[in-house]
C-alpha cells in the first residue's frame, strides 16, 4: 500500500489546516472503520489517544488536542488518501 495523497486530499488538508504530522499519526495510531464505499476512515478514539500518550508522553499529545478530531479516508484498493478533515460529529460504528 502506498502512502500518497490525491490532489483533493492535499487541497483539503491545506484548507482545513491539518498538518502532515497528523496524517502520519493517523496511520500509526488511528482506528480503522470501513465506510462501505471503497474507503477506510481512520480517526482517533480513546484507545489510540492512550497509545499515543504512552509512546510520546502526555504533554505532546495534549498540545495536539486541536487536531484530535482529525480523520482521513484512504482507498481500500491502493491506499491513497482520498480526503482529510476535522470531525464535527461522532463516527457511528456498526
């Protein structure tokens, strides 16, 4: 799987002020949820935040709290990032 961005994802990340580091943290710690349309949504949940705190320390994770509600959608087929954003609502799981 590649870790590339679509043009749409790069533009959206810039418009929404999401730093590239959050993309990497989502890859490392994000929880995956299939969206049923050929994509996988990665987002931070309570367990992933705890893992980040364990690995990086509580203070650095606290400073990243602005982007804790960040998410990204990756393609199931090639792993390309389709879009990124900031959640305003809860992600409902089945």
